[in-house]
C-alpha cells in the first residue's frame, strides 16, 4: 500500500498457490480475501463477515447479515444435484486500492491500484476432468445445525409478522401482504433437508412444526 503496509501475499506450497489480501494496517492486519489454486476462495467484508465464497462447484454472494444474495454454478459439469445457475459478473472493492473481478471460474482477477499504477493477479482456476474424482462428498448438516436453521427461519418469520403489524394495524390489510420470497425459499429448503437428511422421525416432525408454526 502507499502506506508501506503489505497488501498482497502469494504463497507457493509444492504445486499449489495461495493469494492473500490484507487490510491496510501495520499490525494485526485482517485478511480480506484468500484465493487458492484448488478452486476455493473467500472474500470478507471489513466487518469480517463472509462476502463471497467459491468452491470447485460454484459460489455464493452474501450480504453482511449472512443472507445469500445470489449463487451460481460453474459451467464445467462438476455440480451437485439441482439446477445449474449461471454466473453474473461480479465486481467488488475490498478497500480503496484492491478490487476483485469474477467473470468465470478461470477468470478471477485481483486488481491493485495505487499512485497511478496497477497490478493484476489472475487467481482463477480451470477444473480438470481428473479433479472430479477427487471431489469430497457433500457435507451433511448435524441435527443441531438443522434445529438452528429451523429456529432462525422461525424468528425471521416472526420479525416479518411484527413488521407487518406495525405497518398495517388492520388484519384485513395484513392478510393481503405476501411474505418475502426469501423466507418461503428458506423454509422450503429446510423442509427438503429434513426429507433427505438421516435424522429421526421425531426430530423431523419437530423441525417441520417449528418452521410451519
């Protein structure tokens, strides 16, 4: 950085590379982004919350509250079950000097601009066919995680209902308001997870009761 603080670090470990972006601080600088040559990367908000996360299958863009704004899959056939979602170009600024551009799996660029000069780092990776066999199995949510997700969605429903009561005191007006699409989507996803997860029937019934209350 113009301050003299280290901005970007590139580490080589055998055949793998890791690119790290740090904030502009001399001591205890927080990591603002990590890009790995195995296809995994994460960008963080200044608050430390995850901003963008990518894997060999695709990626997701989150807001500062942790809610998913969008997701996508890479057009390489290496995807989990479900429909493929194409990527819309993403441009973000990690700070005043460092930006990230995502146009494709092999077209991810970290740009550094300071004092009229620019440096670009290509941190994208193209998945090889041989990598498909080494894909780890999809992670399964534990029973506690499923319960936490269910309670989180229930709390969001209650907040939405409270907002409706404050905005529209009349029951007739409130009944005409449709719930937010993201709440319906999250509820359906949890119900689907209950169906596909290896959990007891009692827990499955409890989770359904929580989200459908």
